[in-house]
C-alpha cells in the first residue's frame, strides 16, 4: 500500500504559517498604521472645519467693522458737508446783505444826483431855452 501524498498537507501548513507570520509582522502593523492615518485624517478634517468656521467668523467680523467704518465715514462726510453748506450760506447771506447796503447807498447817491441835476436843469432851463431860441431865430430874445 502506498502512503498518501502529504504535499497537500505540507502546503496547508506552510500557507497557515505564512499567514500567521504575515498577520503578526505585516498585516497587524499595517492595519495599525492605517487606523492611525485615518484618525489623523479625521482630526485634520475636524481642525480644518474648525478653522473654516473661525475664518468665516473672522471675515464676518471684518465685514461688520468695514460696514461700521463706512457708515462712520459717510456720517462724518455728511456732517462736514452740512457744516460747509452752513458756512457757505452764511457767507452768501453776508455778501447779499453787504451788496444790498452798497446798492442802497448807490441808489441814495443817484437820487441825490438826480435831484441836483433836476434842480440845475430847472435853474438853467429858462436861460438855455432863451439861448436856443436866440440861435434859432438869429436875434437876441429878452
């Protein structure tokens, strides 16, 4: 009788021995490394999410401050414009009043000159009329 072929049994023993060696020295540490890597990736992802939230909050704060600064600048510009307009209006009113006074003085002086000219004309009207008549008639009129 012939002995059974033990090669199958030997292959199975070698397979299981190789599997145990690989599991202990390769697959176990590799699994541990992969798990640590996954934990690191999860931690980095959580940190990134936190940083993105912090960035959003910071940007929102900056945007709020910019909006407030714009509002303050607009208010300051509006106040400066209102003050400048008030000064300009005061200067215009003052200039108008001065111009009105100058015009009133000039008008008074003109009226005095007109009255003086009328008085002079009335005084000289008879003499001028006699002189014109004498020239027109060619003889002296009394």
